[in-house]
């Protein structure tokens, strides 16, 4: 039972952490686009998403991070580092480079081999003395499987990561990435809330892409993710189309794939993703964690609590007390 408790605690910590960090509505002053936006309070990293009212395979995203001249930032559309579509951005002087990546393990990701394309939105893509921002249209990125999030779900779990060191070759969109030393974790995207009646207008801001857009949020012509180098990366003052295709990946945590059986007397209903709101989900999960710990005694209880705290730090990139959990 002790092993089951420890495993379930680890899983519940990941879920509780993701729902404790959810997106909220934000209108970007540079583009006028309204995103559902997540911000990590420790690093300042943020990611925003906008979706059409009838979601298809495309979405608009924005990765932004405080910047001192070096580093990179990225997002996992599937929540994990492995077996997810990863989008990363870094700088080459005053130019923002971008790349689509994938990996099956915890190594620097390869260029994505599927059919997807990134096209920058110039007014929201820039580098200055304090920040880097990459705003983009991602066509073909919502694949309908575990590689990406479900655009029709109430809350989808995504992953984020940021590194303090530059990629190996900053001019090459397929360059290996350095470790995500600044931070990483998961967050909940309120996908339904990200749907916008103005999506098509926003998507047309992606230079040269309007002819391939439809109101359904799917590209009307296929976009090949060939993994070639970005032929014209973006600066804020040079709005030319980016043909950025799939570079290397983001080091993002991989929560346990499935939940083990619960101990006798505990209901799986308390961890259902169909709870009415985020606060009830967090309260239920934290309550379950405490009940699990209280079912143990002595050293077992102490070891389980220590394991939960380590798991939160190593997998979620945060401490339990920072997400309001005290064990």
C-alpha cells in the first residue's frame, strides 16, 4: 500500500500543480489579440493561446520571457517533453528564431517530422533590452492525439520550459538546445475560454498566411513540417514571412502516464477532471493527498511527504508551498 500511496501522491501533485497554475484572459497591446495567458511568477515566462470558435488544427500562440541577451523558451502542446509537439524560440541578435521539435526521451529534441508550420506575427515578435516575444500562427499543430492539446476541452494541460543558455548554433533553427535551467513545469490552459470570434482577423496578421486560412481554424492547404531552417526569421521592424519548420525540443516534465489503483476507501471521483472549477479540483486533490498521508504512520508517512515535496520540485519545477499545498 505504501508504494501505491507514494505513486498516487506523485501523480496527484502533478495534476494539482497544473490546475493551480491556469491561464487568464489577457489582451496583448502590441497586436490587439486576446489570449488565454499563463505566467510563471518565478521566471516571468508566459505563454498565451487564441483559438477559433470552431477549433481545427491551427491556433495562435505567444511565448514571451524576460531577456538579458541569452537563453531560450518553449512550450509543449502535449504537456510532456517526450512524445509531444514542442515549440521553441530564441534570439539571434535582434532576430527571433523559432522551431518545431519532438523527442521520445529526455534529450535535445529533433526537428518535428509531421505536417506543421510556424508563421510569425511581426507586431508581436521582437527583442529588446528586457524581453523576447514570439507571436505566431501554428498551422497543423493540433493533431487530435496526445502530441497536442484538445482545443475543445475545458482545461488542457500544457508544459513550459526556459533555459538561460543559448542554443548551440543560434543561426540554425535545427540547433541542439541547452538544458532548461531557468525553469519548467505544467499549467492548465482554459481552452474553451481561448476561443475568439476575431480569430480569423488575428490569424491574418501572420505575414503571407491569410490565403491559407479558414474560419474553422484549419489550414486550407497542407503545411509541410519538413524541418528546414527558417529562411527569414523575424525582427520587429522586418515583417517578412517566417518559414520556420521544426527545430529542437523543450525540456519539459513528463508526469506519470497513468494513475495506479487507489487504496481501499478512497474514491477516484475526487480526482475527476470534470469537477466544476479549478479551486474545487485543487481542494479535492490536496484533501486526498492528506488522507493518503494520514493513512500511513511513522516513518512511512514522513518518507511519503518528503517524496511528494521532491516530486513537486523535480517534475513541476516548484515547491508545494508555492502552490498552496502544505503536507
